[in-house]
C-alpha cells in the first residue's frame, strides 16, 4: 500500500511526528510515500518573516533536512496566502493543478492511503477527488489555537470537515480525543513518542558535575518566562540552561544562573540533555497548550531524567508518575532539585520506557487499519 501524506511541517525540518509516521508506514507496508509540504493556511504576520530568516540560516547544516529516501517523493505546493478567505480554494486550485495531477497519477498506480497531518483546502480537495481510498486524519495539535480571529475560525471549520470525511482518526492527546469523541469514526489515542534509535546506550555515562535544570526547544508565546525566572531566583546554586530559538524574549532581566544557548542539531541536543539533572517543560496553561503532548517529555524520560513541568495538556495527567514534578507559580520552588534527586530509575526501567514509547511501538499499538 502507498501513502499520500499532507504534512504540517516541511520534510526538510527536524524529524517530528509526521516524519516518523511516514517512516513507520513505509516500514510496515513497504511501499512508496508521496509527501506534500505545508503551505500558508492563514494570513501572513510580521513574525513569520523572522522565522523564515531563522530557518534559512539553518539550511545546509545538520539541524535541518531529514534524510532523503528512494521510496519518498516530496511535493511543494504553491499558493497565495489567502486561505481564510471564502473561495480561496478555487483561486489556489489553479496553482495546485499540476500537484493534484501528480497525486492522481500516484494513486492510480496501486492501493493508496491518504493521510492528513494538517487541515487545509488542498486536503479537502484531495479527499473529494479520491473518495475511494482510505483516509486518515492524525490530529496532533489544536491548529486553530495557533491562529487568531477569522483565521482561527476558518481553520476550525476546515478541521471539522476533515474529521467528518476520514475513515480513520488518530489524536495525540487526551484533550483532542475528548474533543472528537462524538466523531464517526471514533478517534484512537496515539500519544507522541521519541526516536529511541538515536539515543545513546542506556548505560552511557551521564555528567555528574554542577546541578542543571535544562530545557531544549523553541521559546515562544507558550513559554512561561516568569515561572522560569522565579525558579532560577529561588535556586541560585543551580544552572537553568535553555537551549533553542527565542521568539518570545524574557520580560525582565535574567538571573545570572540562567544560560541561553542557540538552537542546535538534535544530536547535540541529546548530548546536552545528558548533562541535565532534570528536564524542564515550563509551558503556560492556556488554549494553545491544552492539547499538547510534548515530545521532550519522552526524550527526558528515555534518558533517565526526572521531569519538572507545569500542569498543561497531557502533562496534567502525569503529575502522579514517578520522576514527574508538576509546578506552578504557587509551588515552593526553593530546593526543588533536591526533592527530585531521589528519582534514580534502573537501567531496566529506562529500557522498558524506551520499548513502549518509541514511534514504531506507538503507531503499531494504534492498530490503525484495524480501526478502519
């Protein structure tokens, strides 16, 4: 069976859930994949240009660009950034004519599955054109929450249309599962996971020097700067190391024990995590994060790290797990590190976590076509 996959992220980006889904699909079903890169589904904003510049600076190094495969073809749709406007699909259809013809030719070769990673007018048009193929919607984010005003309303409407038009539906978090609980077909919960194949051996030596509370990821509107600053101030003997691009600058001068490091390759990021005493996930609690299941949670735990997180999204359901400390602005933060040092998982416990929380195990357990 082949796969056509409309992705929410470009192929030439950090390997994320979409990349791992198509790699899993190819491994299990053994045939070709036609990957379609995303295009703008809202009106452009000034901040987009800064992100484009930041991403362009990463091209050509090991941060960007997932590896190519002989079984993979990547298509890049052209479009006008007008999708929230009614009738935009008819306008962009002219720009998509060649791409839709390529998809039709691909589908005609043999049995094919159409998978949607992000709602869009192009996705709706392909669903309508190929009604006789199995259709999957992998709901991995509350996409409308990332937008505002009319763009948010338009995205929500498109997503509802997608959900009503597919034969298989996955959700990455409990909040998304609950949101689509009345959908037919019923959604299947398939949490995020991590690429355990790129992690160091379980017995690899970890750095045991100065105490470090670490975070690796994008620092944007969902990042709770005031809480992180308070955490650092209450633990001046502990380094708070933040690694990643900063799109939301700190609202106040940073304590001396906060280190801001630039984005790096995933390989280097994993090496940095090995130097952490605990992994941080300090996200705000709002509509944007309510449906999030952070991949960094799985990476921290697969490295044997305790996790310090706010009570957002899926993390709100993990506060009673060993090795997870949930904090907020009312938490007594002084001496927090000493409270979590007691978490010392055995090599067997880390191995079991990796075994059950890698991408292949995750998508296998979802029994996707058994739920068609």
